[in-house]
C-alpha cells in the first residue's frame, strides 16, 4: 500500500569552513532528523563548502569530486545506518574540464539511487556558475525511492515552470530544490524583500500549478567574496509547501535550522481532482514553447 504521510526534514546550514566540518555538521543534522522521525532529508546546494561561484578562478575546480566518491560514501553510509532517504548536492568532477552541479539521492542505503545534474546555469554578478558547471544532460526524470518519486531540481531551476511541469508530467510525487540564494548586502531593504518574496512565490506557484508538495532548502549566513567583493548574505527561509501552495513549515532567515514538516500525500490526489490542471492543458497549442522567443 502506498504510504499516506511523509515526515520530511530540511537541513538549513551555514558554511563551517572546511569539507570535514561541513560533513560533520551534516552528519549531526541527519542524526537529529532521524531522531525526530524523518523519512526524507533535503540538504542545501553545494553543502560541502562555501558558495565559491562568487568569482571565477580555476583553483576552485579543486573542490570538485567524483560521484561516487568520498562524500557520497560518507552520506550513503549515514543514509543506510539511519534508514533515511537523503538528497545531497555536490560539485561533480565528471572528467578533466567537465564539471556539474549535481544532486544525489540515497534511498536508505549506501548505493546511489539516482542523480540529477542542474540544467539551468546562471551567470550573474556573484553567481558566476557558467564558469564552473556544464548544463545537465540527464533530463527531468524523477528518482524512484521508497518514499515516492522525487522530482529533484537545483536552485536556478526553481525559476522555470517548465522544469517543475516536466517533473510532474513524469510522475513526481514531490518537487525538491537544494538552493544557494541570497542578497547583495548593499541592496536596500525593500529590494531585498522583493527578491525573497519572488523566490518564495514562484516556488509556491510550482506546487499549485502541479498539485504536489514542494521542498526548498537554502543555505544561510554571510559568505565573504574572494578578492574583495561584497559577499552574499544567504537568506535561509527554507520551506515546505503543500499542493495548494500552503506553507507546511518555514525556517528563519539567519541561522542554522532543522526544519521538520509532515506531508499528507493523499492531498495531491484530492487537490488534482478539484483543480485538474493536467486534464485541461492545451497540449495541442503549446508548440511555441520550444522557441526562444516569439518575434
């Protein structure tokens, strides 16, 4: 019988200064989540270190590791020991000169249940990801686990309704977004509020439009920029939304937090019956969506 409820945990963390310290913090968080009865734990984007994409430097490629590799071995061992489904986020070295921003899923076992490579790669001030990451080539395919099909996407993907829709059309039971997003410290307060509100709103919209729950786990804390930049104040605010966009849990902006939420998996079926967006889609009229722009 398909499970009816799911207890999830989002580990909103700060950079602890080294890979070892970050993985130690993740281990502590996973143990805390397991003790709280969580089935599924979502970690933040690139959790092994600082958000290094604030500048372009070839030396930063030394942070990348193979998958499988040391981090997947440690996290997989914890997933097996604690009987957790874990969504991790790593800088993947696929080959010399070929790197990805990759999410890895463990299903209560050491073995990797699946992976997703970030498809949309930003290139903005302090977010110079195109220098480091090759766009993903695994498509938008949910990863089957013991708690359901996970539609795993990563950070910048969360602004694209097409990505969420394709995961939903492939049968995803949940949408999950490991994230690293924050403010320019020099922005005025009103602009900061607009940015954070937009980030929350667009993701709640994905939950509503597809009738499924959504989990977004962001990092928190100030991270100085190399070479004298302004740095980024990551705004935390990790949250879980239900299939009508309702908040099931939300973290604060400025500290480490283990966010726990209970998801009623039956609600997706019920919501889709009263709001049958998938039924009423005009797939015969959407051909131009594959064009860059309609001139």
